């Protein structure tokens, strides 16, 4: 028996829920002056919710009884911000409605309604089967429908089966690897092994050699970082908005750029705020630590504050899916003592047929730009180069010339 899909692309005025009584519906709004209206209905239309997003609030009404489902805390609806998108979550099992802006998660909720604890409410919600866009709602553009509603906060840190405890599951402290997307699980399995390390028996001083190459004028990392000061803003060079991209393997057409990239972040260096082409991704810290800020969407018309921030240390693994953790900023904080080195892995999910081959980012002027993921050097060549630089300084030291 085939399983129900988790995600479908919405491009029709009427869309069937993947599972009756539950789902997460995403849409865009093309005109802030017009409300976005849609109906969530049972097959026979005996149960029907009218959902309306206006510039001031979110309104939900039972069409048959005309009963409003009010959230007294809801003071926000459509926003005049470039890149904004919206979502509505239906959850019959927990008798709950949510609405939000940006990524579909608890941190971005702007509207909540909790139905009373009785079997009638649950049974009524379980009959809801379709989403239909109102004919007058011409500014509403559907994006996608996800099978599962928003229920709990989603952890940023991944743990595998052997590391998880019963309390971890009870508290929702970590994301089990089993809950990654199929592509995320594939990437995790490729880079999470105990032998996937930087300082191996072949070159135990690898991380030290990288640190030295960064710190020493004339060596490759130092000079390459200097040359990248204008990578994200041609008019305003920024020497600390830089990091090195060392690629592993080739681009096989399944990812934005080469799918496996070792990224090197000197102390105080950071990326621009950027999004990830709707690809799944895994990020593992190989050396040092990295700070990650998450944003609800990528906006170049105003400052959108982050909704979450976390620090990841050596050995930690975090993740990105098509719809979660997509927009972020990475920083090796000035308070850290070491260069941070990560392995970043990206691949499009199987159902992704658009293959947008860029990362959108905000430049120094806060304007959205396209960045085509590139390579500063192949990993095999880079490791050999670091070995040569390291051996040269050892030889110079033994000759009494100088040492690092």
C-alpha cells in the first residue's frame, strides 16, 4: 500500500487535503490592499471555515453558524514586506488552528485558536477535506500543502538513534535522524560517521595548518580571504563577510552547486543572511563552533528579526528542509578562540523539479541578490596544499630560519 505524500505543490483554486482534518497550507499575497480569503470545507460543505487574512488580523469564521473563532492576542495579518509568505495550520487531533508568517512553525505564529475538549469538535474538524480559494481573492497565490500540521517546536540539533534517550523524545530536545526528510537522511548518513573527521591519521595537524594559513600573510587561506572581500558586495568591500568554500566531489545536477562543501570561518567572520534554494541540507561542525540565526523569510524591504539563534560545537549536526531553517546567517563569534570548520551538504528533494541553482542573499545595502555557489578549491588539492605549507614551516623551523 502506497503512503500519502507529505507535500504537494498547490496551483489550483481547489486543493484536497492530503489527510482529512489536518494540513499546513502556504500562500503568498500579491497585493497588500486586498484580503486573502479561502475556505476549508468538508466534502458535503456541511462544515466550512472561512479564513481571511487582512492587513490587521486573521479572522476565522464557521460559515454555517457564523461563529467567529477569535484570538484576542492576534494583532497582525498581511505585511507589506518583500518576500513574506503565510501559512494556515489545521490540526483536528489537537483541535487547534494556527496561522503565521514565513516558515510554518510555532515561532512564527500570529494567530491561535483552541477548540474546547469535546468529541464533537474533533469529529467536525476531521471532516474537513478541501481548501478553496475565494473567487474575489485574486491576490492570493497558493504555494504548497504539507500533510502534517504545526504541533510542537522543531529542534535544530540532530541526534542519531544510539544517542537518543527517552527523555530526549519526551522533551523534544533533539530531532531524531529518522524525522529528517529522505534527502536529509541521505546527506546525514554520508557525513555523520566516526571517521568523517578533519584531523585524521593521514594529516593530524590539518586544523592547525588551516589556522596557520589563515593567520599568516602570504599563505593561501590568508590571501584568498582577502580576495573575497567584495564577494557579496561589489561597492562595499567587507573583509569579515568572507569564508572559504572547499568542495568535495562534483556537481551531479542534484544540488545548488557541488553538494559537499567544507566551509572555513575565521574568528569574527560571517555570512550574509541568505536562503537555500528550497534544498535539504545537513551542516556538521568539524572544528570550533558556529552561531546560527534563523529568519522567517528573506526580506530586502525591511529588517526582519531572527526568531531563533543557537550555537553549535564540534560534532554537532543541524539541518535544513525545503520549508524549515531555510533562511539563516552563520557567524564564528568574536568571542570564540578557534576558526570554525563545517561540512555543508545540499541536495534537492526528489519532488523538486525547479532546481533553483542560487542562494539568495542580502547585500551590504540590504538588497536581495543571487549567489551561485562556487568553489575556492577542491578538497584533495586543498589538503595537499595545507600539507605543503605545514611542511615548509617545519623545515624552516628546523633550519633555524623561523618557526610559527
